[in-house]
C-alpha cells in the first residue's frame, strides 16, 4: 500500500506541482505529478501502473521502470509511506 504522507503540502502554480515537506520544496515534473495525484488510500503499485497504461501511450516495461524510479524518489524525500 502506498499512501501520501499527511504532513506534505501540495501547491499548484503555473501548471507546476510543488510538494513542501520538512522545510524543502520539491518540483514534480514529467509523469510524477500524475502519479502523485493518483496516490490515494489503498493505492498499490499495480493500481498506479494500470492508471499510467490507461492514460499514456507507453509500453508496460517503460511505465513500470518509470513508476519504480518515482516511487523510490518519493520514499527518499519522505512524501509517501510505502507499506
């Protein structure tokens, strides 16, 4: 299960998504904003991968690789909880 850290603040400005956590600002680019917006209660990697494949023209292998990379980044910066 992947959940958003409840202490993260989201801010949209000029078509950019900023995550503010632990006195740091992180700018999401590429597919990362879509992934962030699709993380909800009970989200799994499989749910997120399915959403990517439905909404983007991308091969499953590439989508999975990108998703793994973004999830690891989100974990590293502390904006998600991955149980």
